[in-house]
C-alpha cells in the first residue's frame, strides 16, 4: 500500500466521517472487494472511511485513495456492519480504525468553507443542499428558487 494522508477531511462526498483507517502491511487484502466501479472490480485501496450521509440513517463504507478521494462506496445499516464487511475485504483492519470525532459544527464549518463562493445568491443554499445550481456572470441560483420564481410568475403573486 502507498503512503497516505493520515487524517481525512471531516466530510467525504457529503457524508460525515465517523471512523477511518489507513491500511499498511499488517492488513491483508482478500483479493476481492466485490465493489464494482464502471464495470470493473475496484481492487485494493490505501484508505477506508465509515461515513454517515448528512441526510439519512444509513452508513457508507468509502474506499479512498491516498488523498481521501472516494473511489467507491457501499451502504450498510450500521457502523458495525460496515466494519465487518471491511474486515472481510481487508483482514487485520479491525485494529486500524480511528474514531474521527467529527462534530456537526465541524461539518458545517468545513462545508461552508468549501462552498463559500458557490452558494445560491437568493437563498444561500450550498451545492450539496440542492439538486442543481445554475451559474452565470458570478450569480448562482438553485433549482428550489427557480421553482419558486416560476410559481410566482404563473400564480400572479
């Protein structure tokens, strides 16, 4: 395995990091992840993270590169089940998990910083909080505001 960044950011792909593991030679890849991306099995990765989506009760096992870019993910009903699956793929990982201790405040601060210049100019929502964010001439407008304006125009409000 290659050397990786020791700590992931508080949020990966709009999910709060709960626990993470950096793999080393003490962890043995089983030979199969059963995780397919673009029709090919992902294979071994240097980092794993168990995360919880900002909206939802499930947990995601993210397979990441050394920069904590998510390469593939699988969903589980609990942290324990995600870690059990990780152990089947990477024998010896159970002793490598680190509690991220990421608070909701850290998540908000991080996302506010990442999306600081890309919020809806009308309502202030971030791109991760909307389906679409249209940008023109440094003005951003989200799909929710467009729908609201459309309804106002057609209702005569």
